[in-house]
């Protein structure tokens, strides 16, 4: 299988090697066409965002206003802080010039003169690697004003690296923009959407690192070629990051629609000690967990995973064997979301804390059966009631893990109903969604 | 104690400012530079950063406290960050964290008496495929075992 994002070419991270292997020919080809043509090709290719929402990349670009007297901006989201997700760092390290070329083409398509690559602060090394690649590309005239001469075009754009400082929430696109502007990284209320009102109130597009790295091959080889790779509704390859209880954890670039079991057992080498799998989170920690007996036949693409009761997210596959303490896992995850909640919306700020407290109570052996319902109730009251998707990200793992592993959780709590807790559940249910509506 | 950036650092800050249409977005980079020069973000640092970037001190403080990577007190020369999030936890992240705590005899965000070490339990660092991991200042150490951690800490000066 041909790899698109991380090709097996030695030293492709070096500019000369990248150029020798056809680098920057896609940009040259793109600049000879109209911006609308490029957007059209990306739309037809079926490329969907790799940052979590799997939204059509071409469609997102088409939201950018054609006529505006304001400058337009492109942001590349390399905040990559989702637990279980570690794919973008591979691109910064092993194929940064394809990302740069993708940025040039994207800027041309949406009419942006400036692009920022937002990289999480902990990635000191990868910030340096990306900056080095960018410096080389500038020196060689592939980026900046020198582009005009290099490509024989009127168009040029500048690319800058912006380093974050340790906040999961900044991976949320509107939070990322606030962070980049030098504010606290609070998410913004949408609408207005970034294409109307983004960085400094100007039209802005925000795309994931992996998404944009797919652009040059689409332009070179054509949208038809790309649209035929993997699942037709979510074509292309996806960088699957496999972690947890597998023999060979790591990032695997595979066609969309590859079987989850294939990835775990063939590519990642199966589970150590041939143990059974208790639980898999297929798309990074925020996505609904699947039971070990739900994995058979599940394909890894947005539509198939939706049908299987989860979501593709960032393609970070976390595998847990039969000896895993799921209460501990969920308590740890809830601690994470509590820690990372920006504190702007009450349901998330308070709710994530409650989830953590209840789970720690169960973990300590002091939980009652009513705690399980309380977890679902609290999760339901967070979900849909917050400005950004961190609410869902915190609620989903809890709601789905508790409902899908109900027996497991019930075995960990006292059968006696804690009246104090039960009363709380009762009074809160008045406003919460009925439990019957919670999908199993 | 008044804080002033060195002339070299002023140059670096100006290069950061040049990336953006206004000065304010350079605050994150400027705070990193300040932390590098001063060791931590003091109130004097905040006032100076605010003056340079034409922000209020409160705005700068808001940024400092929002993120986890700006420290408002001096940390150890070797700031050890251990990830205990799920992917690391499944592969022994807590064992590493407990080992580091025990070996250095300090708790989360504490500094050893000689100022050589400080430790922090951190959220996912993006090393899930090479878990468990820890970082010393800016450098990642991955695929850890207890022996490797022991050796690493002994080698740090």
C-alpha cells in the first residue's frame, strides 16, 4: 500500500531530498490553476479533516469569503493534545516539507497571505524541527516573497510557527485562535464561524496538520486517484496511532476502512500475552469506548465507526486488555478533562469535577449503585450545554463506558443505594435527558 | 527586584512580534524567553512583558496562569515531567511516577533542597506509542523501564 502522508523515502525531511522526489511540483501545478479549481478538486477528492470532526476540507475552504477587504488567514492545528494521539509529531519530524507545500496550496486556494502553524508547547523538539524545515524552505525561496520568482507567480504567502504552552483546550479551533492572539485560550461562541470572524476578526480557516499534508499528492495525482483509496465516503489513508496493550505500539498509515482488528492484531502485533481485549477507544480518549466483543468487523473510517457506536476522532487507538482496571482508566480520564476544562462554562467546569469525584469514590471502594446513574446524569448535563466540544469530550467516555460496561461497574460498587446520592440523581433527572434515550 | 530583558532577548522578542499584525500574540513566546532568562515568571517579569507588548499586567497574568508551562516559582534545574495519562498508565506510567517521587523524596511541583530537581505529573505529552515516558526540561525520554529511569536520574547534574 502506498503511503501518502509519511512515505517510505529516506531523509524526505531534508529539503533537497523532498525536491528530488517531486517536492513543490504540486504547488507549481496549483498556482497555474484558479483558486476555485483547487477548492473544487479538494472537494471532489472527498478529503475529510483528520483532526477529529472529519469535516470535508474542500467545503470548509469554500466558506471563506471570495471578496473581502480584510486579510485572510490559515491556521494549522498542531496542538495534538488528545490522549492517545501522537501522529502530527511524525509529520513535523519526517515529512515537514509536504506540510509546508500543502500550506502554500491551501493559502492560494483560500486567498490567505499568512499561515500560522500552532504546535503544542511540550513539543519543543518538533517545534525546532518544523522551524528548521521552514527556515530551509524560506532560504531556498519556496516560501515568502521569493516564491514569486521561484514559482513564476504573483502569489506569495508567509508561514510562521506559533508555540503553545500546555493547554489541551487550545486544540479546539476557536480557543486556538484566542490563544494565538495572546488571550487566554477560551473557546469562542459560534456562530460567527472562523471563516467569517477568525483571527483578529478576519476570515480564517483552521485545518489539522495531517489534513493539509494530504493536499500536495491530491493536486499532483488528481482527486480521482485519492477518492479511490479506502472507503469512498472517507477516502485516503489515515495515520492510526496505536497505544496501550499491544506488542508494537506506534503510528501506522493505512487506507481508511482498514479493520480495527487488523490494525490491532496484524500491524500492532496483537496483545501481549495473547490476552483478551476488554476495551478499545478507537479515536483518541474523547471518543466512545467499544467493548472487546464489539470489535469484530469494525472498519476504521468515520461512517463505519459511527455505525459501530463510536467515532474516528484523531485515529488514536487505545487498547486495554482483560486485566485493565476500567474504573481507574475512567477516573484518570475524568481527571484529565477536569484539569483541562477552561472553566468558562459552568456545566463543564463543575461537571468534570463531579465526574472525577464520583469515579474516585468508586475507585476507592466507596461507591454505591446509585453512583453509576449519577455519572450518566452528570455526563448528560454537560453534553450539549457548553460552548465547545470539550463538554462532549468529557461526557462521552463516561456515558458510554458506564453504559457499555454496566456489569463491570456494578460489580465495583455496593448494591445498597446511597440515599443521599439517589436523591441527587432524582432531583437532577427533572432537567436531564431520560436515561432511556441514552444509546447503548 | 526589577526585571529587564537582555539586549539579545529583546532582539528575539522583536522577531516574535514581527510575525503578527499586532504585538499581543507575541506574549506566549515572550514569556518563554522571560522564563528562560529569569527561571520563572515573577510579578516583575509580568510588568515588563506587559510594558513591552502594550498589554495590561492583568492580561499577561491571565495568560501565565492559563497554561501549565509557565511557572510562577523557581523550579529545579532539571524539571522532570512524568506522564500518567491513560496510554502511559497502561504501560506503567504510575510506576515511573512513584519511582521518581520516591527517589527524589519530593511531591508534585516540589523542588529538592539543592534546587537540582523538581517533578511534575503531566497530562498526555503525545508519546503514547513510546510509553511510558518522561521529559527532563525540553527533552523526551521514551520507552522507559525502571532501570532506565534510575540511570537517567543518576546521570543528571
